[in-house]
């Protein structure tokens, strides 16, 4: 398998002060950071977000328009319900290992100002590999013939290195790299930040 040299994260430019202070954080951690009560937090994590919403002046949570519940339900396996999938994804930070995929996400953001964070993939995975997962699909998109998804979709990084995807395929690169932990926005991990 080819090593992952670069990882990209696209953030709302308004989120940059929070990101620089706290690192990249999952929705789950952001809700906790700003003090959303636990009962409300649990509800928010399991509910579809048709629109972005602002948690604070420097934290805007992205919408989940590409995975409406009805479309998502048709793609789920292993007993997952849409609420389970939303909760699972809300516990991760997402990075793109492919610049073209990141560029497609940028187009979907319309005219809103974005910050592109470029990371050293090898450095991140070396330090945080135990908290990393690989996905063969865009796990947050359930439109236009969505790929099936379930308990084997997010493959622990160590398993992926050892055996590839659950199908045994070893040469297909990941579509996403996800982390269960915050990602520091500093050297040696961060390469650059650019507003685009």
C-alpha cells in the first residue's frame, strides 16, 4: 500500500480561532467543550443536521445534508439505524487523503470562506494511529446510489495496514481518514493553513 503523505481538512474560516486554540475536534467533543448539557448533547449527536448550526462565535458545526435519514437508512447494514450512524460519525474528525476529494467538498461549501489545513499524513498516523480509522467510502454521503455501510466500514488503521479492507483488497486507497482524538494544529503535524 502506498503511504499516506498528505491529509487535508476543510474548515469554516470562522472556526479557525477555535481550531488554533483546541485543535481539530469532533462534533461530540465540541459540544462538550462549549458546555452543552449531556442529555441535549446525546440528542444532538443522534439527530440529522439539515443545516449548519453555530455553537459559539468561533464554532460552526457543518450540516449533514448529503445523508438525509431516508437515504441513509437504505444504505445501512448490521442493524444500524440512521441515529446510530450519525452518532458514530459525530465522534470523529475527518481528513481527506486525496486533494481531489477535498476540492469537491470545497465546491459543496458554496461561497463561504474556508480554511484548508494540510497535514503530514505520516506524522499524524505515526503519533495518533491507534485512534485512526480508514474508510473506503465518503461515510457522510448517502445520496446517488450510496455505498452500503455498517460495522466494517471504518477499519482501524492497524488492521488496514496489516490486512487491507475487510474484503481482502489491499491496493484501494482510503476515501477518508478519521480520528477519534483531537488533532493538534502545530508542527510536526501541520504543514500549512490556507484560506480558500
